[in-house]
C-alpha cells in the first residue's frame, strides 16, 4: 500500500459516512425519574427501551453524543464470542456455568436477530456466517474438533473447512484451513445504533446528549444523580458505560480496562477482486491472541479490518500501518491499495474476560463486553432492565455474578497496556513460527 500517509486517510469511522452520530437537541432535566441510565450505547438504549415500554420514566445520560463511542465504531460482527475457552471457564467457575454461558451466546444472538426483524431496524444485517482461520494444521485439527462439539452440543451449524477448500470461503493462502459458524453475521453498527435510538425515543425515554453524570449518591428512597446542569432524583440507577467508564463510578473504573480497537477501511475495490477475496461475503476472524477481524463492507465494495491498538494518546500512524501490513500479508493483492479511513474506539476488558451484570450499593451494572458488544450489549442491557422491573426469569443471565476483580495499581490510566500487547504479539509470533514449521 505504498503512498499511504496519515493525511491520505480519514480519522473518522467509515460507518459515519452513512450514519453519523445524531446531534440531539438539549432538553430540560426532569426532577424525578424511575430509572437513570449512564451510557447511551447499545446496552443503555436497549435497557431504556424495555423500561420505557413497561411504563417507567427513564433518563439516559451520555458524556458524548449517543453512539459516538464504540457503538458506531466497531466492526459490526455479530459474533457474541467469549474469549476464555469452555475448558477455562469450566475450570474457573464450574462446568454448569460454562454450559450456561455457551447456551446464552446462542440466545443472545437470536435475541439480536429477532429485535432487528420485529422492530424493522434498517441496519444492513445479513447472516453471512463467519470463517475463522487456522495458522497451522495442528491448530486446524483442534478447531475442527471444537466445531464438531459445538454443532453437537448446541445444534449450531458449525463445520471445518480444510485447506484444500479454503478458497471457496476466502481468497488467501495465509491460513491452513479453518472453521465456519453459520449463526454469525454482520450489520452496519452506526445504522443499528441510530435505529435503536429512534425506537427508544419513540418509546418515551429521554436521552440527554453531552450531559455527563458527575456523581451518584444513594439516599433513603433512591439516588441523587448529579450533572453539570442540575440534579435528578432516580428510584434506580443502571450503569452501561463499558469502555468509556470514568471517575464517576470509581469502583467500576478500577475493574474495566479501556483498550483501543482500531479499524481500517480500504478504498473501493474492483468487483472482481472483491469476489475473489471474499467470495461468500463472510465475516472473518483468526485464532491468535492479537488476531485480526475483518469483513466486506455492507455494500461489498471494500474490506474493513480491525485489531488491537496499543497507543494511549492521540492518533499515531503506527497502529494503522500495522493493520495495513497485516491486511497485505493476508491478501498480497492489496499491497498497493490505499486506505480510505482509520479510526479507533474503546472496548472494555476485565481480568476474567467475561461480560458482567452485577449490583453494588444498589446500583446495577451491565458492562465489560470484552470486544463482543454487538451481541452482548443489547442482550445484557435488556436483561438488566428486566431485573430492575423485578422479572426474575427475563432478568436472569449466566453473567449475573460477582464484579470483576480489581486490577492492581490501576485507577483508570492503563499504563501497562503497551507492554501487555507487546507480550501478546511475541506469543503470536512464536505460535505462528511453531505452526508453520
């Protein structure tokens, strides 16, 4: 991709070309509400929608414009993946918990599909399937066994793709085969958020843009929610700030690590090239610590590729160049293609790498989606709403657990991230070398 420089690509999400964040008009603060929600992303709006339709008065507060964070910056892949393996979760929490989490992933994906269908959300959703590439043949064998177990255990259409058949799914020789899951698709994340905001406002919830909450104080009959423009008294409080959690909720801030996830978008590619590189229009992932995720754009004219970004300040060029090099390594045909966009958003990681719904001092939290918020944020936001409504069955989730453990010596500034990501990078290099021996 010679000729690419920071001045040649836009630093705003490609998604915003079709659906920029909505500038909501400023509205007066209510004196009292049944529920105050912090965060107007997928989780906060999904909760507000359920609560408003149940007749509750709801005020949603966001420090930015609604959706300006990860909700309009992510890759739009509806994976609902869980980072720890089934065996790891079973070892830490017991096999029953691991089975419940695995089953809930299926329920959460189906919930998202049904929401899009029943609410008629115009967000370019297609159940394309996801191909996950194996770095070596030993890794392929393990992945193939896991796909077979998944198909038998949950009835999900998952199967192995040997190296000889790989080009039917993806036009690269970089992988040594892989697996396919047909229950995963893609959507336009900014359009999805815009549609979710539309129906939430129509349901009667109030959404306050660029109005951060600066304090939450518990009182005898509820909570005192403080903003720069005044105070709102709320019967209940739900926090859904995820990768944009600040000092207003210090208990949560010490437990969630904001990690930059960066995405690049190519310029428009010739139709015949897209047909050769992405013949089935699938979402794509990799089986490595810092694996890339990528996909065709919903219009099928370009490729979007994402990965972790170790930078912490500003918008340096190096992370974009690393993704660009990764793209050309996978697809040598794209070595001279220019980039149109490069942007980042925050995902929220925690020590267990599992999403969470928990209560502390009367405040309910639904957060920590670990990079899979397209599926988990609407699901856990809605579960949190049902819990606030007192619906035990609808409010139940395998992620209703103790809070994540605090990160030692961490108070909101992830100073240690570059070293951790560098360590993962070395692990990936060693694993790649071993896989290709």
